[in-house]
C-alpha cells in the first residue's frame, strides 16, 4: 500500500499557497498519489466584509458585491490556480481532480474527508488572514503544512513526554526511507506540564523530573534498538522544537498529538500545534 | 457541526458581555455623583459616550442601533429631554446625506461610475506603476462624487479581473497588493475631499452648524483638498516602497480594460441624464450651497428630484440603494455631539486633557490628530468623529489658539485615516475580500501611511488652516 495514496490539497480563496501545490507534485511523484484540489470560497471573508459595510450599504448592494466577488474568486480559481494545476500535474501525468465549494476552510475540509478517504492533507498556512485553521486540531489524516522557507533534505521527528510517540517515529522512519532524507529525532522533556502520556493518549498524574527523564531514556533505548539516535532536551516543547529545527536546518518537522496543559487553571493549550505552525519557519507534518 | 454551534454560542456570549459592560458603565455614571466642574447631565452624557464607544468597538449590535440607543438613552437617564434630542436630529446635513445616497444610487444603477473608472484607468496603462497611480486617482476622484465604500465595491471587481488577466497571484503578487491597497487608501483619502465622500464629513458640518458655523461645499473643499493632494502621491510612494512591483508589462491589463469598455458600449440615454444631473448638482453645491443661498441639503434633494423627473431613478431603486441605517447612525452621532456640548461635557473632558497636555498648541493639535486616528482605526469612522468632535469643540472653547472650525476639520479629516485594520473602514474590508493582500500587509503599509498622513494633516493644520487661512 502506498504511503500517501490520496492527497487532499485544500486552497482557500483567502490565499493561494503555490508552494503547497509544488510540494504535492513532489509527493505525488514519489508515492504515485492521486491529488484532489478543493478550492474553498471563504464565507467568512464575505461575511466579514458584509458586517463591516453593514450600515453603509443596503442588503441589495451587498448581495450585488458578493455575487461579483464570488465571480472573481471563480475566475481566479479557473485562470490562476487550476491553470497552475494543469501545468504542474498534467505535464507529469499525475492524476488530479478539482472541486469548488463555498464554506469555511476547516468545515469544508472535514466534509470532504467524510465523503472520501484521504491519507494526507497538504496545505499552506498564513498568519495574516481570517482563517482559524481548526482542522489542525481535528483531522483523522496527517496534515502537511508547507512552509514558504525551504529547508534541507532533513526530517526532524519530535517526541516528548506529552505525546504517545508511536506515529511520529514510524512516520519519520518511513518518510526518511521513501524520500531518502536524513532523519533526526529529539525527545523533549517538557516540565511546564510534568505528566506522561501513554500509547492510548491518556495523561498520567504529575511526575517528577527524574521520572520523566527516565521515561525519555527508555524511549531513547527503544529507538536505539531500531538504529535511530535520539537526542534528549529539556524545555518547552514549542521553543525546543523551533530551536532544534533551526539547528539542523530541517526541511520537515514531524509533530504528534501533544497534549499540553498550561496555566494555573490547567486549561488545555489547544494551540500547541497551531503555535508551532505559526512560529516554525519550516514545513510541518502533524500526525495523529 | 457541534464545534460550529459552540462558536456561535460563544459569539453570542461575547455579544451579551459587551452589552452588559456597556450598560454597566452607564449605570456607574448614573449612580455616582458628578465631580466638580461638570453638571450631572454632562456627567451622564460622558456615560452615554463611553457606552457608545464600547458598543461601536465591540459591535454586538449594528452600529446604527447604537446610534439610536444614544438618542433613546439621553431622555431615559435624564441627560436631556426627548424634544431636545430629536430637535438636533432635524439638521439639514441629514437631508444632504439622503440626497447624496439617492444620486449615488442613480450613478450605480446605470453603471456611470464603472464607465468613469474604466476611462480613468485607460489613461494610466503605460506602466505598472502608472497603472497603480491611476487606480488610486480613480478611487479618490470617484470618492469626491459618491460615498467611498460604493467606490471600493465598484473598483474591486474591475481591478481583480485585470489582475487575473495578468495572472497576478493573490497574496504573492506585489502588483496585486499595491493595486488593492491603492483602492482602499485612495477611497479613504478621496473621501476627505468633498462633503459627499464620507458621512463623517456631513456629521462635522452638521455639528458645526449647531454651533452657528456654516460651511459650504466649496469651503469644505478649500480646507480639505491640500490634504488630499499631498496624501495621494505620498501614500502611492509608500506602497511602491513597501511592495516593490514585480510586473513589467501591462499589455494584459490594457486588453482587459478595452474588453470591459467594449462590453459597456456607447453611453446610454440614462447615463447622459445622470451625468447632466450630477454636473448641475455639483455646480449648485459649489456656487450655491453657502448658508445665504440654498444650503447643502436643499441642493442634494433638488438633484435627487431631477433624477425622478427624468425617470432615471424610481422609488424602488431608492429602496434598494439608500442605506437608511446610516441616517440613524448619523442622527445618534449628531445628538451625541450636541448633547456633549450643551451639557458642557465636551469642555470638561477637554479641560482635563489640556491640563495633561499643557498649553502647547502644537501638542494639542497633535493629540487631537492622534486620538482620532487611533479611534477611527478600531471603530466606525462616523462613531470616532462623533465621539471626538464634541471634545475637540470643547478644546476650542477652552484653548484660545484653536477655533471650533480648526478643531472640527482636524477631527473630521483625521477620522478618514483608517488604514490599519480590515475592520477600520468598509473600503478596507471590501478590498481585503479580493484575497490579494493579508492583514499583515495592511498593518505594514497602514502603519507608515497613518504616520505620514498624520504629519500631512498636522502641517496643513498649522501652516495652511491656521497660518494662511487664519481659521
């Protein structure tokens, strides 16, 4: 079975990440994948414009403008994005489909993933837009977020006391072999949330630093048996990941489902993954 | 779906919280004693002002509803009598606004604005830089004769179709960014030029009229045009530096404009009629809108009536194209201004500010500009001007070096400098929806543009308005 047989490439009308399309060509050629591009006309942007112009424009005028904007979105999809897709995929004989939907980015992706099975969601990420990227926290398939900055052919797999650490090493190994990229792995002991997460994703009670370090050493021994060197570091998962990625010049950082709770209220820091995506200048693969 | 529901619930919780905070603030003013130097009515007006600011910034209810809440709350809390509140609503500037919207509706209905825009753009297709300057000029010029948000809505599809024809990639093409920001900023700057461009101009004229200072159309232009003339090239230059244009050839743009002009065909009868009415109205505004002649409102309504006489517009069109909500917003804003002045609340706040700022006239002018620009970027322009104009007039009454007209022009024109955020002004929101620039791009360019425009208005206020015109 191919690693990424079906790849979903969602593109929002908010912005067009051309580098994600280029990456999908690379992956499709490596894994013989089928690509489906969904172009999402962002309702949120239209609603925002509607709300802000609320008192200044009549319902009729707003509808008129909305129709015109939608028309331009479709035109942009046809004449720029799908044209690029033809150029990228058809020339290389890559099987691809295209679809246009209207809705919210994360909802549209989730609905598409309910309709068809995908092995990978490949997308871009931009901070300066209205999208919330909720899909980052609740997708069954891995999400590859392609960065504008190109790293070297190096994979950095990030494990920690806050994740099950099953899929990340597995994905790291497989990708390293398939792509021929060098694999680096780190294990982060994050004392900001001093618990351990087991294979089922269950959090333990509070642990001492030495207990967490021992668990890390155990993980490193297991990986050593497979011939993988793991470096142990202590610190915040976000900061250490970014530091390690910069040090090795990673082309891809693989992160698992980290369950970090922060603050005195013990509230889930739902944004650990999102914060990493925001701060890390390298491409990130989020596994589940 | 469940997630979506949660978001909707949290959204309404946020709305409820905003409303609760706004009314709690008012309640605090209602139950607390007024400090020395201000009447209890004035103290209550400050409470209403703060309530309005919270509601205008957080927008849990439409901004027009906040407008009429201002009117409603004045008699409810005892800040003013109902007759006084509604009396100030009857200012002729409100009828000027209605007339302007009817005329703009006719222009939009017959696509005259599209023709003007395309003709304009056609003259600037020599190079990509010239083209973006053309977009900016077209936006500004059209905003002299119709409301700025209507101009942004018109130019968006025209320019996007040109960008698509040129294969300019959204978010990546600097040419796309500059073109779209040229629309947004061109509209904002152009809207300062005449009383038509923004409702805040009419609001300033209305509040000044209540103070016994009447400004004609031509006088407004005499004060505002230097700011427009200086700001347009300066802002265009900033955009060129912030986003160096990568495109070299505009032949695709030329072809797209020619195609669109071709599709429009020759001028139709109604377009000629609307052009003629527009020209007549403009002449009447320029030469006969001073108080001793007809006034702004009468001319606007005369122009509107002419459109009905010639059959160029029907009542159905008026229903489709006149946003009555803005009249309520305007009404609330003007009663706020009048109430703040008549109760002495504006002077009281101004006095407190002057104590802090000292007696340096330049510092006072700069503070007025800075406060207005900060506020107009986070709330409706009309709301920002409505909030600060009474305080500015208070400054004028407390400070001998600043006249009410000077203070009002500073606030009214600075109120148009909403360049920073998508929410700052409808023109920003409309052009943002094109997908060609990000919120970061807006912040990056808008920050510099704001500073430069503040410097321009400061220079104009000190050298031209105060120095040369002696206002």
